[in-house]
């Protein structure tokens, strides 16, 4: 079972997070720290004591915006530890997601924290640690895992709520580190899955790589533009460059689709 340290410099938010964590049967213990300095002191002591010590910490649920050192600062410092605990960021700000996962965070939970969303984060932590003591009741097949991209829909998180976006609604995807941002007619969504994985899984659905940064749906291409030997495609109002290595393959695919 998991040993948790929750860190937040706002007492009501910390108390609510601890209440939710302690209600989860996969959590052995959940203690709180009211700031980065206290958290680093406790984590350092736990690491020095070893994994079998009562003070050991498996995962830190870490707020980002705190007085003094931020949660991102704490994560960067923990990266220098020999055996640091896992990190789950808990924040009201969606815009730090890419940076957070560059720091190898297991998950990124938005405030206000929902019990179901926190439960999913705990599941991911237990899975990564390989905690044999975690409850073995089966995960429902409809669980909102961001890795379930082979289906007709892909789960995305918006404002702390998981919703399902049909793959056919996605016009193109853009690489953002180990993440991809998915663009539809109504907006965009960040998912924790590399563009190369989406390319492999969505190839049969008519998606093609046009650049190291972009994967596009052939059906959504409105125009193919050639200018001074360079190629680009227009999808709605977006104009995306086609790299030289992908130019011929894309042109051939489009020609075949038009029967020429």
C-alpha cells in the first residue's frame, strides 16, 4: 500500500486532499506538509532512512503554486535524489502540464480535486510502483486511461473532468515533448502520449505524419500548397509545413485518394 506526502501551502486545500487520500483503500498513510521547505526536509529524511523505515514516502502529491519554492522547483530538486518518490502534481493551473511531465510526473490533477480523478491518479501510481498490496478488483473497461487511443474515442481531461473525443473529430495533432496536443473544430486537448504512438495507432484511420511535430488527418486537409519548392497543408485556418522527407509520401497519398 502507498505511503503519501501531500504538499500545499493553503490549509483548506491540503486538508481536503488528505481527506480524499486517506479514504482510498490503496493508501497506507497520508501526511501533509505546508510548504516546499518542509516537504524537502521530510522527503530527504525519508530517502536517507530507506524504503523500509516508517517515514518512507512512495509518492508526493504536490501543489505547483506555493510561496517561496514552487512545486516545479521541488520536483527539479527531487530529480537529483538517488531514489526519489514519485510525483503527482495537484494544481488549479492547466498550463503547466507539459513542464510537469518533462519532470517525469506520474500524473497532473486539476483543482478542485474530484474523488474519481484522484482515484485514477492513485491507480497510476500503484501501477508504476508495482504495489502488490493494492486492491486487485478489476478496473472497469471504460476507465478513462489516456493511453486507450486504439478505440474510436480518446479520453481527454478538461477542467478536471474526463470527456471522450471521437478520433474522427481530430483534425491534427502536435508534438509537445512526451505529450501531444489534439486539435478539433472546437478547441484543443493535451494528452499524455507521444506523437509517434498516435502515428502508429491512427495510421489505419487515415492519419499521416507530415513533420516531426505534426500528424494530420488526410480527410481534414483543405488545401495543399506549393511555394518555392516547399509544401504546406491548410486545415481550417491552420497552415502546417510539410518537411522534405514527408513531401513525396504525402503527395502520393493525396493523389491516390483523388484517384489521379
